[in-house]
C-alpha cells in the first residue's frame, strides 16, 4: 500500500463507526476531520465529497462483516452448523455496543429515497446476504443433509428480514433478547428440514 492508500484507508476506518452510528445526514465532514485529526484538505484530498466517503465506508463495513462471518462459517462442516453459525455470527456482530448496528439497515433506511447510488450498494449487500443462506441450503440439499422441501430462496428472504427487524427492535428497545428469540425461531425452522 502506498502512503496515499494508507491515508485513504485510515480515513475510511475512522469514519466508519461515525457514519454507522450517526447516519449519513447526521455525520459531518467536521466529525471525520476530528476523528482522523486531519485538516479539511487531508480529507477532501482523498474523497471528493461526503457521498464518495459514505460509499467507501459502507463497502468497508459490509466487507468487514462479511469476512468475519465467512471465517466462522468456513470453520464448520455441516449445512446445519453453517446456518447456525451464520445466524449467531451476524446477530452477535451487529449487536455489539461499539459497532452501531447493521450497516445494511442503517445506510439503507437513510438512502432508500435520497441516494440512488447508496441504495444500489445496499441492495447488492442484501442480495449477497440472502444468497449466502440460499447457497448453504442448496449445498446441504445436494449433499443430502437438508430436505429438498426446504425452500432456500424463501428462507434467505425470511432470515434477512427477521434479522434486520430483530436488530431494529433490539437496538430501539435496548433489549438483545428480541434478537435471541428471532435466532431461536430461525434455528427451529432449520431443524425441521434436517435429514
């Protein structure tokens, strides 16, 4: 990495928790300058606009979450274990106090009517999230671990929407128990399709 690339990455990493917690509209470039201890020119020299930085921050947060969960999913062998680890890892990561919640939920809620490019990036992340569930299920069906009656696409959609809703309720009501209930319900459904 060049010095310029390291500086750019440093700005993204420092800005990420701010944007994820305060939102796009609630975060000013002054917040970013304060967090990075860089002057205005140091930030704008690397990002032409707040929107450009937001897109990079969302990509960074999405990849960070995806990479961490991928390591855990790849560490287990069975389809059931992979689905369980996926559910547990996602819920645990986004409910961490210092994480600020789910970037898909946070950025998506704010960008759905105001920022078409961010909306597109969030949509791509949603598709990746749902497809990860679906692929584990179809792989499990191919290996004979899971019933052919298990609708992979439907479960991917259901898991995504229930987890995102669980995150919202858990964060707003400051009660992670809601998320644990949702994860337990999804695991119970998975168990019905184990061969």
